[in-house]
């Protein structure tokens, strides 16, 4: 059965995968809510179809701002066919460093809580209509903890379990809950990685695969499949052997280290000075902007 995805909400639409998803969806003729923190990037994405999208710049962990975004979109364009909770951040983590606890907290706010605040305002309207897809972008990193990457793995592992729970709750309602688990994508989040990234995938290829999967009603997607198979094969090893293999790899840069990816809303880096956001901060009010040429 084909699932229509003519009306989409995409968070993290400023990033590599988010931009690719939005661009591909707009090229298909869909109406798209572009949700992200960098209005300039979103404006550029919208230029191909300015009357089929709107730009929103809330913090995804802010429930009130996300609700305002959802109500505005549904008033103007109707209940979406699919909501893709793609916003996410990554960074190394060291439990021994007290200031890194802020990294863990902020990563959970964006990568896990942000998915729930994205879905929540759309859930009742979708259930009333009896159709719709809620898709969360998790990660193969959520399948197993990796040294130096505990915050990210925990956030994505928690997200996988949250989506699993929501999927069970939505059985029989007409709604589909999809867990998307990419491996390594060539985006800003992986640009600073110093370790091997088997199966590195272009975000445009991943976006096309995701949209096809949503149309087919898929509940789970792993991109690329070969990396999923490799991860499952490694999981068959005894933990001690698996840990030994992972510990030999360079660790992901922590915030403040060379090659890191700044985390919006993180007030300080591990050495205590202010960490600049990699994106423009959202406006205080409103969280809604028109998409115009």
C-alpha cells in the first residue's frame, strides 16, 4: 500500500540530511515545513518552491515553540502526511570531565526529547484523520555504546526505544512509526571524525531512500544496509573483543576540540569559555517566518 507524503514537516532542515530531504521532497511537488535554526539556509532551500513551504526556527526541545510551529503549519497547509524528526547533534563525551555533563544533557534534549516535542502536537490530528507517518532519525550508533561517544549513543539508543514504544501504541490507529538508522553520512556531523567510517553515504542518496521507504510504509530503515549487517555481525562477538576493537579507533572530538561540531544551546565548552553556535539563534518571537523570494 502506497503512503502519500505530499505534506511533510522536517526538523533539522539546515543540516546535510535535512537539506537533502527537503530538497528532494520539494522536487517531488510536496509541501514542506522547513524547521531549523539557520533561517538563511532554510530560505535558500525554499527558493525552488517558496509557495509550498514555510520556515520555522524554534528550538526543537522547546515544547511551546514546537506546538506553535505545528499549529501554524496545519492552519495553513493541513495535517501533514509525514513528520520527520531529523534534528540532531553529535559530539564526544567524557564522564570524568564535569563540564561534559552539559553535553550529555543538551544532546538528550535535542536528540531524544526533541523528537517527542516534534511529534506531540501532530499526534491527535493524525489519529483523528486515521493516517500519517511519524519518522525519527536515530542511528546505528544507538545499537551499541562506543568509547568516547556515550552521550550520542545514549541519546540515539533511547530514541530507538522511544520509537519502538510509540509504534506499539499506534498499532490499529492508521499511523505508522518509522525508525531510521543511518550509518555514516557525509555531513558536518561526521566531517571531524578521525576514525574509520565504512559505508560512508551521500546525504542525497540517503534522502531518496528515506522518502521511498516512507511511501512504502516501512517501519524500519537502515542506511546503507551493508553497514547494518556489519554492525550485527560485530555484535555477535564477545563484549570484551568488541570493546577492544572499538577502543583502537580514534575518539570523536569533544566540544571545544579540533574537528568538533558545535552544539546549539550548549553554553560552555569543556574548558569553560563560551562556545559559539554553528547556526544563527532562533528569533525570540515569533518562531514562524514566511518563505519568500
